[in-house]
C-alpha cells in the first residue's frame, strides 16, 4: 500500500485481519502429517510476527505439527539475510 501511495487505514487493517484467517492449501495438512509421521522435524521460518504465525497455524488447523515456529522478531533480521 505504501508503494502505491494508498492511505486508507481501514483497508490496511482489514487486509491485516484477513491475513490472520488464511487457510492452508488443501494438501498441506495431509502432507505435513505424513512428514511428521516419518519422524521428520518441521519448522516455520517467517517474516511474520509471532501473533500472526500463531493465528495462521491455528486457523489452518496445523497446531502441534511444528517443532518450531520462528519469527524474525525474535532475532531482528528479515529474510533473506
């Protein structure tokens, strides 16, 4: 929105709220469960905030599948650094 010069705070807030309610692609849950069942360790590394990541994982019903959910906020460096 900044790049396009859009100054609509209500639109930004709405878009950010929608991000918290994202669904995973249909095949993701089954694939992650199969990987977890093969004793692989699973993690997310994201530029998102811990709050965003918690909401997305929960909304996508992927709770308990990840060994770690890592946010850049914890280290203060954005990907791809």
